[in-house]
């Protein structure tokens, strides 16, 4: 689309005007650094990733009268929030984009809307769900916001949440109060554990983050609105070999809270494993159980029921399927060796050597506090 191309051109022309994020380097003190030098640990693959630019889609509610007004609003908002959101988005290797929604409504209406939607997901009664929705609508009405804006905001968020590639979070901007609501669909507690989380989001306080007094009211708020079920296209988090060219995995991370949404999730890997198990079980059933079952039915004892015999062999097949599943999963996963300096995981010495010169060597010493104060890297990459 023309609008998207024009906004991309603006981003390229003004990239030098984006705020420089201050990262407190353990070896050199607080040194301003361009974000292109940053390297972040991802939540979904558990390996370090060089920060790269990703898509941030902007939507205005209600629709603006002209393209010029849309660009004025979009650029005004994105100039403040694009870099912080981009940095957080880079905590995901497999998430490629997120959304910013500019709404012509007070911030209190946006907060009321999110609270109502969260309660509606929990409430089982249809009457209670309608009550929650009516409370949010009444808040919009009391602030002089039309019902059309409420419906359009709801439709936009439901569409994003139902998308096959739903982002981990979205940001809603209140055009009236100039405040932001970051809505997390997953992983909010893991993100907040990140030691640089609030430092990264400092630009969301205002146009001049350094001028914001300590203890002043922030212009952004975080809330969790978990997805009831994850789309089948979303990958389950795994601990991968650090070499980005390698796809070998150690399996799911140990963080129980991170894995909570994925307990019953059937993503691409889980479906592929299920298909492999099914193929192998068909072969085992045909080669072993089918002939044994026919023989047992032919030579059954007096008084022995056919259904009992079939149920017995079904049970044997289920036990065999458990073993096959374990074998298939073990073929997908490998034990990870550790770098002697920073304990970063690699599936093999070959992968570690392949990754050493282009990626790992320049900043290996930064990853261990014990080495960070004594060993300086080449400065090409800064772990955040």
C-alpha cells in the first residue's frame, strides 16, 4: 500500500532522530549506544539475537479524514514508542510484528475496556459478561466517546488476538491524554523480570525522557489479557542451540510460568511430532499387533469375549505409543554443551566453532559478570 511505503520512507529518513537508549555497560559505565549494536536474549528460542528492525503497524480509531492527518498522528506516536516497542519485540525471535492503535478516547476509557474484557474471559455466566461489557460502554458514554469508537476498538483487538500470528503484545495510545496502555497477550511476568525492562521503556514517559522527574506519573501502563488458547501457528518456546544456523533444541525451558499457556498447546512442532508418532505406530501395528490380534481372536479360550481381547491389545498399543513418542521427542532434542566462559549453550563443538568468530567471540566476556568487569570485548555487540 502507498501509506505503508510512505511511512517506511519516513522511518528511513528519520532513523538518526530516534532516541539513543542508555545502557549501563558493566565495563565502561553508562555509555550511550546505538540500538543496532544491541543483542538480546529471546524468550521463545532462549538464544541471543542481534537487534533487527521489525514491523510496527499503526491504526487510527476512528478513521481520520485524510492521509495527511493519519501520517501526522502516526508519526507523532511512533516517534515516541517505536524504539521501545521494537526492543521488546526483539525479545522474540519468531515474532515479526506488533500493533499500535491510536484511539480518540481518554486513557480511563481504554483502561475500563481492558478490565472489562479480562473479566468477561473469566466470567462463565452470559449475564455477567454482558454486565462487564455494559460497564465499559457506560464509561465511554460518560466521557463523550461514541459507541462506534468502542465497537471499532473491540473489533480491532479481537481481530489481532484471533490472528494466526498474534503478537505477544499491542500498544493502545490515548490521543486525548497522550498516554499508552501496553496489553500483553502472554509472557508479561517474564518480560518484567528483565532487568532492563523499565529502562528500555523510559521513552514512553515523554518526548524528553531525561526531563521526567523521578516518581512522576508514567505515561504508560501495562496490563495482562491472556489469550484463551494460542493459535496453532504459534511455536512453543524451546531452548535452542546458540548457533542461529542450527535448529537443534534442548526442549522447553524450565520456567513454569512461561510454559503455562503452552500446556495443551499444539503448535507446529507438536503437530509434526504427533504425525511422526502416528506413522510409526501404523507400521508397528501392522507388523506386530495386527497378526497377534488375529491369532488371539482365532484361538480365544472358551468364554473369552472378542471385545476383551481387542481392549487388551489396544492397551498394549497405547503403552507402545508412549515409548515411540519418547523416542521421537528425544530425536528432536539434544543435550547442550556450555561455553567455558559465559555458559551459553551449543549442541556441538562444531556449532560453537561455526558461531565463534562471526557472533560469539566479540562479546563473550560481557555475558558473565565475573568477566564483564575485567574483560573488554571489541564493542561490536552489547548484551542487553
